[in-house]
């Protein structure tokens, strides 16, 4: 399989023009970079130029049985034959919407006697020592991958430094790693397996959950989904977490074009689930100017989860400082950006560690200075789907190179190109670098947690008992303190003051909780679907087998459906919020689909008491400048009370009353304290 990839590279490089040969003669060597990439699938490391690449980390699905994947988990890569195993397989299962990497069972959890069991007391010291060795090995593997010298020191801090900090990382709150380490230590001391919990505020058992949210760049558009920095981080840290007995659970919930509102701000629990330990924000590309203030709604959405995170990490230092002013005393807050700054983004010299070559070139600009064939080299090096699935051939008329997608096995043309390969999207190497930085951060946190366990092994003569009680009390105190009063950004963001009290039904994927469900007037389910503006990406990504999960599903209501109703779980507590949203379409809006505010085309109502009482809703107004979400401000508290709405029979209903159909993808309401 590695030989096949080499053959593809050789076939292309063999036809290189004189200009490319000139580039190669001046250190622009592509083959050694590809050799490093192949090593990440289990090949040799001889392309590492003496620096040592370390244990390889794949861009794909680790060593999973692809036929055994559960429904809803996509597979990246062009075909099974090119998804190669890692040198050390990292098995994961899908649990509650996350990839949960398997872990060993520590001695105190293996024996029913728990902490007091003789086997636990005897086995704990050796288990903790082996875990510390695993952390050290994982850190060294990252340093080896990036050259184990000058570059590694710049990225991960100098080796042996007492309190190193990764490139681009800032600490906004006081000792954020210590705060995160306490959450890790408490989870490690759970007697229950991942997904169970033990009633000690430790969350879902021996599991540490990291939720990534953001827009198209975070979602990995242009690259394989499994190459995103979320999973690069997981592959860097999961082996050490496994040896420590803690399941690392990771999912990338980023959505192309996504913003805080409506999904992560109003519907955070739907998207990331009720229990998160570290939440990551990455909306810099889509939130600026008048919408920049929405980020505080994201903060509050995460902090009001049933099991809120111990840490918030922003992939933008300025946003971390902005919201850290108010929230840093309540939660660990960190910022990361600029991991690539100061490095030569278009340098392909063999003097660089392989993962630093062609780190983040602008291939369009590169074409202008180096020619068409150099653009091909750039794209194949930056985007792995381009290397696996695309070929450039001269056009019959113009003679210019044209890209097409071909089946790597049959050679049959499948399409015009793989989507998302834009200058503003990161290629796989920059995703890998960001993931390495975040992975190293998690390893330092795990190291601190293990040190806590070693110090607290026999406090008060009860192995770990006093430590666990202390950690649980600290967690309970933080939770009891509640979320700070909202700030100025929240005041400028619709319904930010109600975050944590909002009910939500959404068709956006991926999400942890069940999706939006609507039924027609006959009680038949209306299936979720994609409108024309949002369906093309799914088809293109399926052609290139890129594995992305983010899709904007919505409910299509046609006149034949009559009143389409959505159950408002938990009922409506007040008239303070009732919002309906449609999927964003940009300039590709279907003229046959009515806008939610279009007069004479759409009708709305609330029903209660088993449908016997109704309240018509009129004059929906835009919530913000996007005009995708609309709210009903004219609903009086007395009218809601008159509906006698109960928890089980409250419905929001939509009807297409003109000649057009209607689409909606979110319904948000004030549910009250959850």
C-alpha cells in the first residue's frame, strides 16, 4: 500500500518539467515530504533527514475495522486500500457522539474493593510509574516528529524546561493547566468505566471529553476530516491517556460557515452533549465586526451544561483575552493562535523537518511565481485528497492543466475536483502542527494530574480517598458558584441572557442529542433533507471520500403537509424567546422556497392541551444581520398562560400557505431552568 502511494508520486514526479527539476535542484524536494507522509501509515522513517520523525501518526482512521464503524461515523480516504494502520493502533468506539479512545483499567478500578483493595494498593505505584513513562514517550515522539532540536524547542518549549509553554499558547486565567489537571485527576480516580459516572462530580466515569466547535477551517474543509487538528491532537495524546487509564473522547463539531448563533450559543447542549471537560472555540473567520460579540453566548452555553467544562480554549488569543476578563476566575481559559508564525510557509527545503516543509503555502500565489506545474506540486503536498484522488491533465483546447477526480483503483473519472481547497483553509500539515501543540498541552496536563495522584496515594492512610474528596469538593464549590453575570457582549447578543434556559431542536449535524423532528398534519414524519444550496458539498465530499460530518439538514414543509409541528420538549416557560431559523443559502437561494418572513407564504402557531388550543404567531422579525433566524415578539405572557401549555403537548407549528414551500432548521424557545 505504501508502495502504491510511492508509485503514484513517482508517476507524477517522473513527468515533471524542467522548471520543477530546477526547483528540486535547489532543495524543493517533494519526494522526501511524501516519504514522511507515507511513514505515518506505517512505512519507514528514512525520509526524516537524520532528525528523526518519531512514532508515526496517521491522517486517517487509526487501525479501525472500517466495516464495523457505527452509523453516522464517516470514513475518510479514497478507499480501504489506502487507509493504512498506525505503528501503534489506536482503537476507539463511538459513544454519545464522540470518538472515545480505549484505555487500560487502573488497579483501583479493576478490583471491586476499590481504593481499599490490597491489589489496588500494591499495583498503584507501578501503574502510575508506567503512565508517567507513557507521557514522556508521547512528548518525545512529538519532539522527534518536528526535528528534536531547534524546531521542536520553538514549538513545544525547550526540553527540560520547568514550565514550558507551546508556541502560540497564552494563559488567560491563573494556572489553567493546574485547573484542568484537577479535572483529569478526578476522572482518573473514578471507579467506573467511561460513560458511567460515579456520582462524585467526576462526569461520565474515567473519560476526558474534548469538544471542538467552529467553522469550515476547523471542520477541515479541503482536507480529510480525520486530518483536522482535533484528531491530530487525539492521536498525539491518546496513547498516554490509555496507559494512565483514562479514555480520551474527542469530536469535531465544526460546521462550514458556522457561527455561535444559532447552534453553539443557543443550542450548545444539543451539539456537544451534556458533559464536556475542555471546549474549543474556533469561529474567528466567521465572527467579526457586528457579530464578534456572539462569542460570549458560546462561553455561557458551555458553562451552563449539566457537566460544564473545566477549561475553555480559544483558537484566537484576542478573543480569549476579551472574554477572559469576566470569566477567568470561574474556568480555566487559554488562547492559541499563530502556531505557524515565524516559519517559512512555502519553503520545501530538505533542511527542514518533513512536517515543516510546505507548511502553509498559498498555491494560487505560488502558481503565479512558479508556473502551473508548481501549483500542482503545491496542491498535492498541501491537500491529501488532491494527492490521493486528483490528477491534472492538459486541456484538449487550451493546453492548460485541468484537475479532475479519478477513482484510484479503476481510473474512472468521478468529478471535477475535491471541495474546500481554498487559500484560507489549512492544509494537513498546519492541522497537524496545531494538533501537535494541543496534544502536547494535554500531555502536560496529564503529567500534572499523575503527579497529584502520586502525592496523594496514601494521604490519611486511605489510598487516594482524601485526594478524591478534596478534588470533588473543589469541583462542587465551583459548580455551586454558578456562572458570572453576563457582560457587555452578551447584552448585544440576542437571548444571550437566557443561555442555559433555552430549549432547542436543530437539524444541523454533527450533534449529540437527537435531531429536529417534525410531523405533518396526519402524524407522518417529515424527513430531514438538504436544500440545493447545501447539498453540493455532501456530493463532492462523497466523491472524494473526505469524511466530513457537517451538514445543514432542515425540514421542508410543502403545502400538502398541512400544519407541520415540532414538539417543544419541556414546554414554554415564558414569552421571552421563541425563534425559528432557516438554513443559510447565500446567493444560491431557491426561489421556490419562501423566506420565513415572506407575507402570504408562511403561517406559524403554537398549540397546547393536545392541540385543542392554538395561538397564532404573526410578524416574525430578524434576530440579527444574517436574517436567517426570526423571532416572535408579540406573544404576550397572558396569551401563553391561556394556552395552558403543559410539558408534553406544547408544539410549534409551521404551514406553507402560498404556492411556495418553507424550510427551517432550528426552533429555539425559553424552556426555563433545565
